[in-house]
C-alpha cells in the first residue's frame, strides 16, 4: 500500500472558493454533480473517487482502508482553504482529513457520517447490527451478490435490486469487499476520532445532515458527534434516506449553502 493514494477528481464550476467532496462506498465522484449544480454559492467544486471506486487506484487490501482514503483526501486539500464535504464512509474519511489538517479546512459538511463506533452502547447500535446481519451472513458465506443486495437494500437509493441496471449491479458487486474493509475505521474507530478532546478541538463550522427515513443509527451518530463539536449544526431532510445527496440534491445543497455562510 502506497503512503498516499492519488485519487481521480473532476471539478465543476470556476470560482476562487474551492470545495472537495468525498462520496459514499460503492458510488463514485459523479454522484455529487446534481448537488453541486444546485448550490447557490459559487464554488470550484471538486469531487474525488475514493480508492477502489471510479477511476481511482484499487485498494491492495493492506492497512486501513478508510485511513488510506483520508490520506488521499488530505493530499487534495493541499494548503487550503477548502470547504470539505463527505457522505457516509466518505464523511468519516472527510472528518479524519479535517482532523489531520484543520488549518486548511474552512467548513466541514458531513452527510450521514457512518462512524458506527459513536453509537456503541445505545439501542440504535443494536438496531444497526440487526439490520446489517443479512449482509454480514452473506459476506461470511462468500455469497457476494447476496451481500451486495443486502447492503444496498439498507443503504441504497431504494430502487429494488432487480430493477438496477446490470452495469450498476456489477459495479457494486465488484466493490462490496470495501464495505468490510472500511469497518476497521467505522465500527472500531481505528482513526481515534472519538478520543478525548479530539473533536472538541475542531474550530471550523460543521454541519451534520441526516435523512428523516434513514436507519436510526445515523441519527444517534449525528447526536454523539455534535455533542463533541464546538461549532456545529444538525439538520434533517424529511422523507430522505441514506442516499439523500442524489435523491434530495436541492435540499442537501441548501443546507451546504447554510454551512458555507457560517465561516
């Protein structure tokens, strides 16, 4: 595993103010296009493909996947300042990148950051484990398609598996191993996000966004992260589920715009 992955990016818009967005697992940088187009704030909006996704390099299975992705994001941040946005696992990578380079991050927007470790000890974490049991069983049995189907039933767009395009199913099935790879950081907090005083030291404005119809664990995670952050807003998009940057792009863009004005 190289020290820092070189991630593929695409940029929409031309403006002095720069943003960087990290997508969720099993997606790609292009999922941000509708939301980027709906923003009121003029930005040079760069979206990156996480390792193993889109046109970025594959992950070789060595080390900690999410920490590796965060290092790639940190390289893209450069000297900043940048408005950093992340969704789901990409939200955890964005949070890690912000902790590593706080001076270079102007604002941080986290859309359903799935740091499951933050919910441990709460009923919502038990619910999460039960909801993920079909994925875990299929993955342990080596049934890759069943694992992918179970995961997307819970965390996908809501479109039935059999109605997805063959290319779409193949794209996600080919990458379902990255879900297990990410759990070291998401479920065990291998990056130390929850260490005493670490989040409390982040001074940039943070916005945490969740969908009203998302798994209950994401709301508990939002509450636990918000309780540790000094300058944070928490917002909910009614009727939205986990893939809200796609399904509710305008609403998410409006909330991102709110956070951009708080810097």
